[in-house]
């Protein structure tokens, strides 16, 4: 029971820290959008709009209030699930952006589902085959891939699989934003592959290093002395005990997906939050900018909270300290 109470207290502390982080992010985001050089009302109406029209639109959008009132009103709307209306589209943000958020989250989900098991396998098997030809080739390949930016990887994939070598996959996404990305899985291959290639090198190298340390431990040697097959030693005894630091790297890479997806979406013309954020910055659609940045921040906080909890659950010595 004391162990369970310790875990609950740990979760409560991490949750409180996550909420505080989001609060600080909301302050930074609001301040940054207030400091944008142009007036949103002027950007919507154009340069030729007269002062009376601009003033009327500022009143309609609530920009004539003090910064404190605007922030508290916006924060109240975020907490109540009503982040307001888009300045540019003049419709509720959730209606305007919901399809794009779903598209980006689906791309994030696919990249995670593919990259995490692949990274675990490459890292674990490389540790088992330490200093062999497979390990050396894999390590050098992963290091080379880790040095490539996402847009370079995406361009190479397009040239190889769409334009120059083979004509197997579409070079850009043609997914109808209202039908969902699952309606054209063929168009999801290259964007997903770009994110996967960017994440696998980092995760697999951490898995390899952690696995090598665990494979040299006393309890793994004892399992071998008892006659356990090497596969059982690797997957049942070594890997679960090596997952603690791996979870942290996985969380960081999922957060990287949330940010890197912006570049990938622009490269493949994928209808997600990347394009929406770019367009919103261009037209000074402040409520949409604020909402999307908070969504990205929430993904980062939630993934790190999940990683911290998973690390505690798979690490006996951390659970013992919480008693």
C-alpha cells in the first residue's frame, strides 16, 4: 500500500508540474503574440483599410481591451474547451482546425507505432551482436541518418520513390482534409517514413547503450548460468530492465515528432497543423496561433509525464524509493 501511495504522490507531483509548465507556456505564447509587429485587424482588412474600419474590427475581435483582460478571457476559454474564433475565418477555432489536428495526430501516431518497435529491435539486437559486422554497420548507418535534417531525408525519399528511380508513391499528399488521412494510406508512406528515419537512430542508439550495460550485469549472467536461452535472456531479462532511460528518449522523440511534423507537412503538402500554423502567422490569426502552440506544448507535457510514469513502473529501485 505504501508503494502505491508513493506512486500516486509521484504522479500528482508530475501532473502539477505539467500544469504549471502549461501555464508558463500560455504566458509566453500570449506575450509573444502580443509582440507581433503588425496589427491583426490591419492584416485582415489590408493596407488600404481606413482607420474607422480597423478600429471597428479591433473592437469586434476584442483587441481594444487591456492585455490582462485578453489573457484571462483567452485562458478561461482554453480551460472551458472554447478557445474562441479564428480572426481570419471568423468561425470557432475547433471547427476550423479540428480536421488538421486529427491529421497531424494520425501522422504522429503512425510514426510512433513504426519507429518505437523498430528502434527497440535494432538497439537490442545490436547490443547482443556487439562489435560484430552487423553492429558496426548498423551503428554507422544510424549515425549517418541522425545527421540528416528532415527535409533532406524527405527530398531523398521523394527522388527515390516518386520521381527518379521508382514511381511507386505520390510525391505530395492528396488527402482530402475532410475525409481523414486514413482514406489514402499510400499518401501517408513518405511523410511517415521521413519522421521514422529521423527518430530511429536516436532511440536505437540509447537502447543499444542501455542494453550493453544491462547485459553485463550480475543477474543477466546468473540467468545465463541457469541455462536460459539467449533470446529469453535478451527479451525477458535484459530489455525490460534497460527500458528506463529509453522511455525518456522515446518521449523526447514524440515531442520531436510534434515539432518536426511542421517541416514534413510543408514538404509533402500534408494538410495538418504545420500548414495551419504557417498560414496563421502570415495573416496574424492570433487565436489559432495560440491554440496550436498550446496543443504542441500539451503533447510534450503528456508524453513526458507518461515516460516518467513508465520509467518508475519498470525500474524496481525507483519504486522502492517511493515507499
